[in-house]
C-alpha cells in the first residue's frame, strides 16, 4: 500500500459525522501538522497555513471532513433505536446496513431494520420503506439493555464500512469519500509543495458540518479571508446503469471534474477558464460537470465579504451518500497534479485579473 492509498484509507475509515468530527479531525491534524502552521476555528474546522514567496494572494483550499450519518433520537421500551439523519440519505440504501453507535462506553454495533417482507401485504412489498419506519437493532430486548450498553439520545451513528482496494487495483471502495477525498487532495497538494516555492500563501482547510448546511466553510472563510478559493470535492459519477448521458456524462478514470454549475454557486468564469488552460498545458484530462441537486462549501465561500473567486474541482465517485462509494486512482492523481499546477499560477497579477 503506497502513501496515497494509506492516506485515503486513514481518512475514510476515521469516523466523523456532522458536529462529531473529533476522530477524523485527529487524523487530519496528524497529516497536516508537518506541512504548515495549524489553527482551528471555534466550531472545529482545521486550517493549515503554508507560506510561499508572497503573503498574498491568500489561496484557500477547502474540503469538508464530515461524512453523512445519523444521531440517536430515542430508544423504544422494547430496545430499538430511532434515529434522525445527519446529511442527505437515500432511504433505499439503508436497510440491512451495519452502523456504529459512538457511545461514552465505546462503539456499539447495530443494523438498520424494518418490518420484514414476510409480514407485508403484497402491495406494501412494492413500496420503498421510509426512514421513519426503520430502526437500529443492537440485539437488545429492552430499553434498559440499550442504556446499559452506553447508548443515549444525541449519540452519533456512523456507517460501518472499511476501505478496500478493488480487483482492478486502480479503484477503491470505502465510506466517506464525500468528502475525505477532498481533504486528501489538500494534504497531497501541500505535500507536493513542501520545500517548493509558490507565489502566494496557502490555507488548506478541512471544514466541518458541510453536510448540514456548509457551516464550517461559513466560519473558516472568515478566519482565512481568502483572495481566491478552490473547493475540493467528490462528484457524482454518471457511468452506472440507468443514468442517461444528458443527466451525467462523468466517468471514473477519465480525469477530475470541473463543476460548471451547482444549486448554490456558479464558479468565477475567469478562474474556471484558467483551470482549463492549465489542464491543457499540463496534458491533464478534465471532465465538465453540472450538479443540479446539490452544493458544496463554495456556496458560503464565494459569498464571503464582497465575494471570493471560487471554483470546485472534484474526483468522481460512484454511490456517494451511501455506506460505500468507489473512486479511481487515476482521477485522484490527475487532480493532485492539476491542483499543484494551478496553485503555482495564482500570483498577485493572476488573482487580480479574475475580478477585473
């Protein structure tokens, strides 16, 4: 396992749902500590400052460390756990999946369940089971047993899913690529620039609570006060059965994606064009993406102050917002190369030209 694979494994296997990011934050700090001066905003986003040959422009690299998960809402008298979502879940991917409830006594394993199909009327079997009708079963037979295990309302719940290198050797399966892959890109870019000149000051920011309303980006951008921002994300791969080309043409292994549009941000057009020009110069393939049903940390960052030129670079992932998603190593490596090359181009004149 090379260092990049180990980085992705360490980040994705760490737990950290919105508001409960402490475990993954410790991993992020471990990787960022040798790369710059660390600080933290007051809701937990980690900021790594790497000085270049000039104090300005201030370049913000943002990727969110939180993953989607759940929270314990209540415990029934019979010992079943009702839960609420932290982030956007698709009900169809939940049943039968294992989870970890993080309690004061340690992790408790459970499984997401619902009324079995054998007891459903024929017409009910054809319907999607709604999340409100599901529960988490830890094998208890009473509320007292659940409480004795340490479970209480407010405890975070994370998917139980390990990191796996798949049969091709080039693809990885894990939870939380949205958006640990973005955090990993920040780490890899800062590692690539260690000891090297760049005409700016970099701020690599691992944000919190993106999945519940870009909250960490809202606070950390105030701490950084960037002149330009690059958001690193996981994009939606469209190369699976059932997706039409007009819905998404994004494919694994065809290069990182440049987001032309999402529900809360249109990128700075000159910065978008600069990304494409740098990619062409470096011979790096880039896919163009439009996300009509989602947003990123760029939603808060680009509206900070009087505005921040912002763009979103992503690595395509299949099956995001589920217990397990898949990315391609070639896309990751190309994204790192593109990010580093772009950073080297962002001097005072280049950044000033973005808003002329």
